[in-house]
């Protein structure tokens, strides 16, 4: 099996995760279904994590590998803040993950992640594959539900939109993927990172977005 074959199998394994850059922040979103092949292992799995007050990340792929990646970058972000007396830049957090994934490329961490946040240079979203490739994106989706989510995002996303304007679009994109992709479903989570820090939407807020 080639690296490309392995990466395709990982990306299409399950999950829908989304990261978008807004003019005043970043939105991260995911469904909550955890699958093992055709078996639904968990209906309310956590796929969005807070790294620091200004950085979050989404995970897809092997749960153990992805959670290990979260632990490593979270610890490094806290150490950076203690040593440098300032928050870690978003691109530095993404680079740490890229270096980690690249260093294990021969026995890779089966994880594809999105890193998003706001720092002194503005809002950023980075996409990383299991081998450490790092790209900065304005609007990106990963996982088996990503083709469906992109159908909504490509039609309605614009770079100059605000968080408030984009939230209903992101909810629609995740909701569409949950309806059409068997490996995505049950419910979804959305996190907003802006000048006020990291915040996950409440169940009431998410229901209101879907209703609208």
C-alpha cells in the first residue's frame, strides 16, 4: 500500500470537520459520530479541542492518535506561554503538529487535523495530513462527509463574512453532511475563536442555527 492509498483511506474513514476564517475570528465545526467501520462506537464523541484561549483544533482518523496529538500540542502551548510570557502564535502550534506527524511518517499517526485560532497577525486556519503536510486555508473540510460539506461552503462562503453571518452556513454544511454521509451524524459541535477567546456553542444556540 502506498502513502497515497493510506492517506485516502484515512481521509475517507469517517467524520466531517470544518474550519473557516472569518473577518473577525475563526469557526471550527464537527459532527459527533465515532465509527469503527460500519459500527457506530459512540454517538457523542468530542472532535473539537481547546488548545489555548486563542487556539482550537479538530480531529479525524484514529481517535487514540488524534488525542495524543492534542495532548502534545496543548502541553507545548502552555510551556510556550510560561517561557515566553505570551501566547503561542497559531502557525507555531500548527508547525509543532506538522513536525510531530512528519517524525512518525514511517509508522504514521493516523490523524488529520485542522488548527484554527486568532493571534496578533489575525485569524488563521491550517490543515494537516497524517504525514505532516501543512497548508493554510480560508475554508476547509475533512473526512468522509467533506464533499457534501464543500457543496454548501463553496456556494455560500465568502472571505469578508463575519462570524455571525457564517455560523448558519457552517451549521448547514455540517447538517448536510450528517444527512448524506453514513459515517457522520447524531449531533454536531461548533467552536468560535475571536477576540474574546475560545467558546463552544450551547445546545440551544446550535438548535437555533439549524432552525433558522
